[in-house]
C-alpha cells in the first residue's frame, strides 16, 4: 500500500509538531525564546505547559492501547473500555474509595478504581462471549447499556452522598487541571503501553481466537487475564487523573488496522502514537476554539471521533 | 502414534462420542469420514486438547494430551479447525509465520524464515504472500491456514474439513499437498473429509464414524464397500473400481 510511508510520516511529524504547538498555547504569553532567560517563563513551562502536554500524550497512547486490547479480548471491533462499563466501573471505584476513606491519596483511588474496573470488565467480557457471534453489533449495544447502568448507579450514589460535582470531574475528561505533581501517575500508562508491545505477538495470536491460540501453545487464559488488567489499569488511571475520554480507544485501533493491518509487533507502536496525536490535536482545538476559555477535550472528541468513526464504517462497506 | 482409549464425550445432555478406542500409527494420511454429527470434529478437537477430556485417555507420541503442557504439544501436533474465522487483518506471510510461534515464542530467526518461505511455496501462496487475508477468497484463505499449520513443523497435522470453500482444482491440489507432506516430510496427517472419493484416492486409511462410534477402520478398499457405506451413511450407493481405487457413486 503506497499510502503507508506517508501515514507513518504524518503521524510522526504530527506528534512532534503538535507537542511543540501544545507547549506554546496558553492564556499567558510564553515566547519560547525567553525560557532560557526568564525564570518565570521556564517555571510556567515546567509547571503547567509541559505536564499538560505530556499528560495528553500519555493518556491518548494509553486509551488507544486499552481500546485495542479490549477489542482483541472481546473479538469485536466496535467496543472501547470508556463506554462499555470499564470507565463507569472505575468511577464507581473512585467514588467508593472517596466515601469510605475521604483522605485517600490519588494513588489509593486509582488502585480502588482499577479493582472495580477489573471486575466490571470481566463481567462484560463474560457476557459478551455468550452473545451470538452472528450479530456483531449486539456486543457494543450491550456494552453501552451495561456502561449506562453502572454509570447510573454512580450518579445515584453520588447524589445521595452529595458528591455529584466530583463525579462530574471523573466523567468529563479534560486537561486544564493538570499541573506538575498531579499527573505523574500517568507515567504508568507508558509502562502499560510498553507491556502491551512486549506481548504483541501473543495479543495478535489471541486476536485469532481461542482455538488458534491453543493450537499454537499459547496460554489463552493467561493472556486474557493480562489484557483485562491492562485495560482496567489504563482506564482507571485515565478516569482518576483526567476523567473519561471517549472515542480514542474506539477509533484509533480501527484506523491503524485499516492502514497497517493487525500484526501488532509492527502496528502497536502506531496505535499508541496515533492515539497521542488524536488526543493532542483535540486538546489543542479545545483550547483554541473560544480562547482564552476552554472546551473540554471529551466534547471535542465527541465531534471529531464520531466523524472519524462514520468514515471508518462507510469505508468498510465500500471495500466489502 | 496416537492412542485413543475408551473416550466418551457428553455435551449438554447429548452423547457426542461413545467409548471410542482407536490407534493411529505414525505416518501416512488417515481420513475421518461419516455423516454430520458423527463426532469426527469432536474427536479431532479432543486429540488436539481444544476440549477437555471427560472420560478415557488420549496420547500423542506417548504424551497424554490432558496433562502435557500446551506449549509442548504445540511442537508435536498442529490443528486446523473447521471455519477458523480469523478476522485479524494479517498478511499471508505473517499468518504463516505465526506457525513458528511454538518454537520461537516470537523471535523469528533465519531458519524460521526459510521454513515460512517453504510453506508458502508448498501451498502455492507466493503470489499472495503480501496480501491481507481479508482481501482473499475463501479458498485462498483456507490454503493460508493450512500452510500455517504445515509451517508449525509438527509430526502430526490434524485438519478438520480443509476442503471447505475450495473449488475442484484447489481441493485436488490440497489433497496432493497433504499426500506430499506425508510422503516427503514424514508428517502424519489426520483429516476430516466429506468428499469420500478424495479419501479413497489420497488416504492410506479410512476411519468411518457414526453416532459417536467408530464403525469401520481400514484401508480404502476395505471401508468403501456398499454394505459398510450403507451402514455409515444410511442409504445404498454403488462403488465401482477405477484404476485400482474405489469410486463411490454417492450422488446418484
């Protein structure tokens, strides 16, 4: 495919360019030339701009990988963790930790969220595997309902406990609150992406199904468990630190699969990078559209992501 | 050698296999034939440890399939299930390359590359090697899957209805390839076939099953007799001799 080198170049250059642009955008003027002479400018860069940009890149890469892994586990290309119960289960976990241990650290909240997300995703996976494989759209529909039910439980409990504004923070993903000292847990996302790449061949084999996996001597059960942990940890970190961000996990793996195929040893790094580029681009749009105010990145992604998703859907039918 | 002793299987209240005992020596092509629901596929997936054994025992080259680590077995037997429905967008060469996974756990070396090319060559896939699976016809995909099983390099290859989706030309070609794998590479091929005349020509031995039991077992000339066929398939059919091999007129 001739489009390939161009796509790779575009993603690589895009990440670089957007990273630089993201550092330059903000309410305060920050001429890049002055960071070496002006201590205040350097401070602004290191405390706010850089952490925010790094957080966006890590989150975008992580969410794309979580979507990819969940799609492999469920064997359905139309699911992503944030809308099919994992994100909502994570929110339930943070809420529970906040209610039971009001002084809990952000790491403790993430741990609690990861545990509930793991349970919630396992239930989703178990039920998804029982749905008839002849109707692939039943799984994402079930996922939306399932996520909706858990989300409703979260809202109800939060309303009872007068914690609704917290729930709002976890459910609407945005990066305006990211400062040095409040995002560092997101580096775990980088570790998760690296872990996914480490087991890329196993994930590719798992994507061919249980029987092919067993025939090749792969411990299918173990790779499913590992995948579930990855999905739960990534989603929980995203929910706790920046809030729910839809569509990245859905659109990016489909996009990369169309262009490069599903051999993850080569495609997985591009899934991560494309996720980072998409989220960074949407964050920048959200910061610019009604400058100096911000539109949450989740809202921008709702528009951009659904557009991309429609393109993938229609592109599919044309090809078939 | 594959040894199957007193194997029964019950799924959801239905008896799938009933007290099957069978020995398949190493080497050659064995065809499993029988009507739908006879238990051929189930027997194959039990041998390949895709389903847990309920009663009885199965061993392949002395390795009990229920207790031997899956990774170890993957170096001894390869299985291709009916309609594997691989939805992953992989190129043919990548798919065939995954056949080397049990040996290398992902690190392909120069020897593996040679084996992958050999498998592509053997199954006439050189022209398709860099195409994505989802851009191929059903028959081409099927050949790629068989090539992957071949590339696994195991002594035993178990294939469940590999002729599905193949036209006459490719069905014949695949049977010849399997015969060559047995003759030249000393593979033991066990294949579920619906086209009994392919079994007649290419198999050394035919095992006929019905209602979960083995009802006949022997070389083609012994099994493909009108009385046996009527018992297995439930209707009368003529068998004629063409160049020394039985030809079953099952369609008349």
